[in-house]
C-alpha cells in the first residue's frame, strides 16, 4: 500500500504535504482525464522522489504529457540510477523527451557502464537537437562509441545542418588526436558522398587499394601544383619508393608512340586506335631512326586512323610519336583557359605562400581565417 494518497478540492490545502514509505510507494496519484500530480515550488524542489529498490518516478499518460517540468534557474528534471536507467521515456506517437534550455545543457546523460543516451524511433527522428550558440549534441565516451546512430529506413542515421552562411561554420566537425580518424566512413555503395567542393588543408589525399581492389581516383578535372606517381621501387621494393612527375601541357593533349620497321621498299604503315580521329585533331608527328643513318619522313598523314612512314633505305627501324588535341564533346564544351585572373577576394593571397617568400597567413587558408576573425 502507498504511504500516502492525497486528494483535495480546497486550493489552500495541499493534496499531499509529505510522504515517506519504507516498502511501497511514497506517493500514488491517479487521474482518469486530468493531471495526476502537479507540484510547484518557488525556492526548493517541486518534486523529489527517491527509491532504494524501484523507480523514483513512474509517470504514464495515455494521450497527454507523462512528465512536464519547468525550471527557471536550476535543473528541470534530475534523474539518477545506480543500476538502471536514470530516465526511461517512451512515446507511441509523440515526443518521448522534449528538453529546452536557454543557457545550459538541455539534456545531459552520463553512464559509467552503459549508454549515456539510448534514443530510438520506429518512424520519425530518434534525436533532434538545436543550439543557437553552442554545441547541439556533445557525446563523450572513454572506451566506446561517442555516438552510435542507426537507421533501417531510407533516411540518414545522422543529419548535420548549418544554416548560417559563414565559411567557418561546420554542420559536422570531427576532431581526433594523432593516431585516429576524425571521420571514418566504411562500406556501403560509397564510404563518403560529398555534393560540393572538398578542401583538404595541411594534409594530403591518399588513395590505396585493399587486396588489389580500388585505389582509383575518378574526376572530371584535377588541379594540382604537382602530379606524381609513386610505386615500390622496382630495384628495392621493400625499402625504397620511386617517384615520377607527370608531363604538363597548356593543351588537352593525347600522346601515342611506338616502334616500327620499314619493308623492302622502305615503307611502313602505323595503325592507330580505331577511336583516334574521333577523339583527336591538330596532329603532330615525330620520327627517330634507330641503329643506322637513314632519312625518315611521314609519307601520308593520318587518315582512317593510320599513317605511313617512308625511309630512304629498306628495313629501317623507326621510333614514332604522334600527339593530338582532344576534340570530344566534353573538351569542346569545357575548353581549357590557361591564363586566368584570380577572383577579387583571392587577390593578394597565394596557393603556396612559402614558395613566394610570403608568410603562411598570406595563403588562401589564411584568408578564410581572417574572415572568421572579422
């Protein structure tokens, strides 16, 4: 039996003044339609519930709010449990927990052995957090996962939105000490999907294969100060790397080459790929004779994806190279503009300030930091 069950029709007389129980419930109140328990305090705690073996507060509502708490200076709801859950809130249709704080943390959850917060939703949003000046959600774990978000539907497990139009604002910020990963994407159709520009500052982009699978970069355009290949050194693959730089050109150029030997009449026909003329225009030729002194010339230029070489002697080995300028649909729609003005906001700043004897804050990254301070 409960220690005390109260009812009063007189506004001046409290329904319950004090309740204590060593074996059952300290207070048991029920209401068929209205509020089962309403408590107001101006200086102290409106409701204090303590239980050594059961629940401190068990509040249930079929249609309305099970617990509604408001505090102007202190904690609206404080729940602590040494073995179970501090708060167990469930809702069949509405919001299980709604918390609003104007200056401090709306919801603070800590657990030494389990989940700090375990929030689940069958159809809607499991957790929605909004902050106007500080962090909307802060999750900390000493040994496990700070945030474990899962969805079985078509939406996202975690959505980060940044509505302010400042370059330094982040919808999602990952910070990790050396040795870990600030953000780790694994599996799925894509480990990461970005719709927009991706900027890497103070680091590098490394793409490697796993068991010979992957390790490729596919892009419409790639801009870089240097483009290298790096491989295990063929003469000492266990201990050294080998680097080569790519060949640069102010044109979208394709290069083809090979070796061929002329026949008894000093003639040879070079067969090019069947797409050569569809892809290229403005052809250039280079011929080098190998092993003897002889003259070589392009006898007939490229037609039907082939050209012929003529030497003044028979059986002459010739090394040939042909280049062409792209004329495919994409190249025509996006012609290369070699010399470009910097945008006004980037003038006076450098992609690589140190190479020009300039301080680090004269780089484009420094420009963004200056805008943040401003």
